[in-house]
């Protein structure tokens, strides 16, 4: 499809700091190239605001290649925007109409406090990983990849779970602000492999307890998380998380 020029009306959430009240501000952009990415469109707006002596819109980004997940924001009520299995940085303006009004706001959840504008603090995910999202291995040279047999089915399921980039879209989409898809993916990628066996029970209890302490809600099987996940993580990982936690509650010393 050939590139075209479109005009847009933007409604963007602006908030100076965590302790200040935020509100939507409106902007008009003309002649936006439809081949631009969504973040490039915001770059154009910020360049204009800077030239006008106004504060640019703060937003998270890093790789801009759909890898890191830093770019997350809610576009017209959908985390990462309207395109399925797509991060915001990989969303292109060709998917929007000329003259369309686009509402852009940050991920909103108690566990993701707003820092400024579209930037939120997602360090709660880091603390969940620190609580148990790792395996203990001896240092030294890398082990032989074929030393421990792993079935093809389990290897593929583990890789599918490991595709989670921790962007937080699942939390933003969930009516309860649940992080169970994220935690389920991180627990699944290790529980499915023999390398994750030694700390299996400890991991499940520690990560779930940390998730609860951070203020995330509970899963109620609404499936919004799966629908907006840019890596198409399956809610089957939530079922596996529940099984792992139940198993851990019976056998783990951490539970006693």
C-alpha cells in the first residue's frame, strides 16, 4: 500500500509528576506519513512542542523493534493499540484513518504508578522476577545443550512462555489489574524444563507472594490479557501457574 498523508486529532494524558493531577490535552497533527510508526508520530509531535517551547510528551521506548516491551501505552482503550500481537513501536499509522481522533494514555494500575505522562513504573515486575524467576547453576563453561533430554512438546511450550517481554499490557487490560499472565509465563518457562526443577516449589510460592504484595489483582478469566499480549502468550500459562502454586502449597518449606 502506497504511503499517504493523514491528519490526526490526539488526546494524550499529561501528568507532570506522580503527585500531580493529570488530564488529557488535545493536539492536531497534519500531513503525517502513514508509513511512520506510532512512536515516530509522537516524535513528530514532540519536535513541534519543543520548537514551541512546550514540554514534550514523556513516553517509554528503547529498542523500537518489538523486543523490549518498553513502549507500552493504551491507544483508544487497547493496550499497545488495535493491531493484534503487535507492540506499540511496531504499530504503523497506516492502520488509522485521516481525521481520526486517537486517545493515548498510560497503563493504569495501582502496581504501575505513573511517573510522568505515558511513563509508568513497572519495577514491580522486576521484584517478582527477583523473588524466584531464576535457576541456580554452577558457574563455568556452558553445559552441553543435549546433555539433558527435553521433549519437543515441552521445549516448544517453554519457548512460547519465554517469549513474554514483561511489557505489562496484560495488567493494563485486565479489569482486576492482574499480573497472572506475566507470572504464569515466567513460572511456566522454568517449570516445564528439568533445569527449573530444584527450585520449583520455592519459585511458585515466592513469585505469587511477591505479586500479591505488589498490589496486583486476581485473575477472573476475562481473557483480555491474552487478547492484547504482543507475544500472544496463552492463558494456559495461568492454569499452569495455579497448578504449580497448589503443588507448592503442599510440598514447599516456604509455605510452612
